[in-house]
C-alpha cells in the first residue's frame, strides 16, 4: 500500500472540489480467467466470411473508458489516448493500428460520452452514422452496473433490448458497417485490486461506482452479497453482448478479453484507481486489434 504524502493529499483535495460535477462511473477490469461457467470465459471471437480485416474508417461509441477519462489529468476526458481512436504514440489506438497515424487523423471519430449507459448507445450511433464509418467500436455497460445501489442497475432484459435497438439503428443506416464489441470489465476484480491503495479508496468514497466500491474494506455478508450481485449482473451483460452480436454476421464480440484482463497498478489511472491509465488504454487497443484482424471462421 502506498503512503499518502503531500502530493496525494493535494490531488485528493482537487478531486473532492470537482467530483460533484462528474456523473460518470465507468470501470476497468481484469485478465485472469473468469469464474468457471461464465459466458465471458467461454466466448471466443467469431469471424465470418463477411468480415473485412482492413476497414478504412473507425467510429467509437461508449462511455468514459473510450473517452480516456482520468488517463491524463484528474476528472477530465483525454480522447487523444483513447484505445479506439486516440492519436497518442504511447497507445497506438485501434484506428492508428488499422489505418496508420496520418489516415486515422482524418478517418476516425470518437462519439463516446463519459457516464453513458447502454440506453445512450443508439443516439451515439446515430451521430456516428453521419460519417459512414466502416467499423464501429462499442464499449458500454459498466455504468449500467455502476449505480447508487444494486436495485438501480439496468435490468438484463432492458440491457438486451437497448443493445438490440442500438445495433438496429446502425443496420438501418449502415447495413454493411462492421462492429467490434468489447466486454464489460470485471468490476469485482477492480475492487480487489484497488482496495489496497489508500488514496484510491478515499477517491472511491466520493461516489465512484458505489454499487461495487462503496465501503471498500467491508467484508461482511451484506457487502459480499452486494458485490456478488453486481458481478453477476456484469457477467449477464456480457452474455447478452455475446448473444446479440452473434446474430449479426458483421459483429465481433471480444470473447471476454476485456473482462478477463487483469489491470494492475500500471494499467489503472493514478487519479482514481478505477479507469484505465495510458498504459491500460494501450492494452485495450491491443486486444481490439487482435480481434478485428483475426482471420478464419
């Protein structure tokens, strides 16, 4: 556990002063095997004959992870380090890897919004469709589980309907556009990782993902049940993403890669110990690129 020195107290004070205006509570998860029997562990990318491994343009939709929130400075978006469309040489985003840096600057767009939930995805896709991207990346769902309480989480049925509506919106406007869908991160593993950091726990108390992170040191039966309930909901969301994506020949789910990835201290923001750092964004870009360019059925 790191000691909280003068710099840490200063940062925490800055966070406290501004966090009341921030509603987003996205997450970054892990890479050790998922619990036995979970769909996230079983799922594998499902390339089809209709898939083009060299799309010519990329649009990103989703939440604060895709916006690079807290990767560069406290409580601020940093889209230049986004795993999907950023131009940072430290990340080499999916767009840069697919298009090259110069072309990516002209042919990639980021429509993700910090704090967004699955219900917001259709509107983001409507915006993205104007650019006619050949590939759309989707990373959403963490905020559906990161609510004030477990009872406030998006139901699995609503999550399915909202994701189906989003893909339907895309297909109506762009029937041949490909979709890469990232799994929802492992929020319980994030709690386990971050609770060893004293400053991180203080920031969490300001209201970050309370359904999972509230009372971070509590290990009583009520706290355990609460975290297990959130974790099950995340696994259910990933099952939905896999199943809905599988019905579309131009959609690829990541096979649970983001859920399974173990983000360590180097991969987590040192502002909030929750969102991906620049290094974590680079790892997300690697996972996405492998899924998009994979060949064969």
